[in-house]
């Protein structure tokens, strides 16, 4: 259990400057003498450099099912991860015990894993300096002061609104969650970085019945905000989107099978961009020669008009970072510029390998994990075509709105995704609603076949989570409407 002293130190740190962030962790016995002892042990076997990643997080959640509170929880994480780097190799160890003995023992383990006879870097710095950072997610109202008695009425209100909206809705499950995580990154160079990472999440799933038909669907919202995130507008959006997407399925059918144009709707279709294309632009896959893009830098990989960005600077974005999990400031990285591949997403190790600056993409799930190149908010920029014009250009094809259950082979970019909701396009018009329709393709080929990009860029505010190397991190995505000239649709034979 958190002591009163640590709790008080944390509250002042959360609201103050980076220097006060160091004071926050002093409440857990973390100080400069601990840093020095850890780095002395970490670099005793020839590592080139090392870093310490201290983390303290508090998460809470509450859910409503069958019109009653179904569960409520509070979880606390506290620990430090120690990394020792030698060239492209790294040793890593972590401990939940922040005593000097435990931290030094973990540092020695990391040093042993990364042992190198060619590099001998003894730890020697005069002092530690806190680096400044932007604040891309200021909080208007902290969750720490919000009681359960204030949360439950909001869930009950939403539950009543959903159940009274349409007689076909027979069930609603509602979830509300939030977390606040403090991180302190200390480099063996003496640089220190502090950040405070808030997150709020709302989810609603519905079940609808009509005759013998029964369908379920839902919607969710998330962002790096406090209690102010939950306002009337977002609650109404959550309700209307979840109900509409659920009722939509009662009238929808699978699309016909075949090879045809596919129009990806603005917004949530960005999941296809993220999975089938974005991962291939993460630098570790390219450094290891796994990605199809490993030899494509500064070459054309898409038609003109296609620009793809990975951005950590959007205020309150679920994927925003003031600094990444290596202490590198978040930035906007142009991956594809007008069809030309310009950059990969780099952490410190891949950046050193390529001789470039890191892009602020070094991310990890927690102090128990090593950082690796990961996406933040990945999206395609708006183009020049009116979205109505894009649909009218298709004689017979599919319009994909939302997706579910995707699988991707990172190296080659081969993928299969299910369209959860969409429409047939017939003679340039949206006609029959479709659902649960498989699309099969290859990410690089789909990018090459993206021949119309709409003006209607839309950022999706959903609670997206990206998995890689056994780690999960929050991400964001978005895109305008685009036309892919040809894709395989695995529907039903007509």
C-alpha cells in the first residue's frame, strides 16, 4: 500500500514541474545515490550506455452490466527497469523492489546479459540534470478527486438512455476506466526526463434482437485527459454510435466474393493502415531485414498524393507523448511524403544503427519491458478528391466503414481483415449494407493501388491498443476516404 508520504509527494509532482517529478520518486526512496549505484553496476561489464526507467501508475475501472455495477477495481504498479546497451544488443532486468540492494542486483543482471569485451564505459558523471519537456496533455480535473459515487450515476444515466432508445436493444455493457502513470527516465549521461501520462476510456457494447436475429456491436472513446473527458457530447456520441452500429447489423449481409475496388471510409479504416503498412515502417523490422521496406528508403512506394505520418505531438491524443519511453521528445515524423518513403520510426538503438536521430518512437508497455520502435498516432493526410467523387468513381465495389479481427504478417505485409460494417457500391452509389466480410491483401500492394485520396480526413478517437513483441501500448489512428483500385473480397458467391 502506498504510504502517506509517497502519496503527498506524488500529488505535488503530478501538478508541477519536471524538477518536482524527481521529488515525486523520492517519496519511494529514489535519489541520486541510487542512480549512481545502479549505473556503476550496470556498466561494470562493458556496456556502452545504460538507462533507468522508474514507473508508478494508478489505474481504476468500473463497469455496468445488466443495469448493475458488475465490477470495480484499483491497481497500482511500481518498479524500475534497467537497460544496458552494447551496439545493437541490450541487456534488461527489472524489479518491483526499489531498495538499493534490489536495484543494484537487477543492474548487475542487465550488465551480464549485455557483457561486451570491446566496449568499456565506466560510469562517471558529475551530476544529473532534468530536461524540459512540452505538455501536450494538461488536465482540467484530476481523477484522484472523483469518488465512485460520482461515476455510477453517469453509467446509470447512459444505461437508461441506451435501453430506452430503441425496443430492439436488449442489453448494454458499459465501462469507464482511467489511469495516471508517472515515469522518470535517467540516462547514464546524467540526463533525466519526467512525464505524467493520463488516460481516460469509455466503452459501450449493445445487443439487439429482431425476430430470430441477434447482433452485438459497440463503440469506445479514449484520450489523454482527466475527468473532463466525460461530457454530455461524448456520452451522446458513445450512445448513438454504439446503437447505430448494432442496429445496422440486423439488416446487413456478407458482400459477394471477388476482386473489386474497395473504398476505405474516413476515420476508423486507419486500422488497416496501421496494421498492414505502419508496422513495416518500424525501424527494428527494417534493421533486421524483415520488412519489405528495408531497402526502399527514398524510393516511391505509393502514388503521388499519398502522405503518411506518425505523430506524437497531437494534444490529448491517445498516442501522444511528451517524451517517449527513452526520454526522446515526441515529434511529427513523415514516413511517406507524396508517395516517397522518407523515414522509418526509430528508437535509440535503430537510430544509432542507421546514423540518424531517434524519432521519439521508443515505447514500452511498462517498466517490465524493453523499449522498441512503436507507432504513436499513425494516419494518412488528406488528399484532393471529394469523398462523393470517390464513391461515384466505382461501378461495383465495397465501402468499408469499420473493421474487426485482423491478422497481418509484418514482414511481407500480407493481411486479412473482416469488415464489420460497410456497404456495397453499385453504379457509384452506396446500396446494400454489408457485415462480416473478409478482405485479403498485401499492405505494400494496397498502398501502391491507393489511387484516390479524399479531402475528408477524420481522426478516430477510439481506444486503440497496439500489440508487438508481447507488449501493448495505446495508439491512435485516422485517415481520409481512399480508393484502392483492386482488393480481394472473400464474401459469398452470387
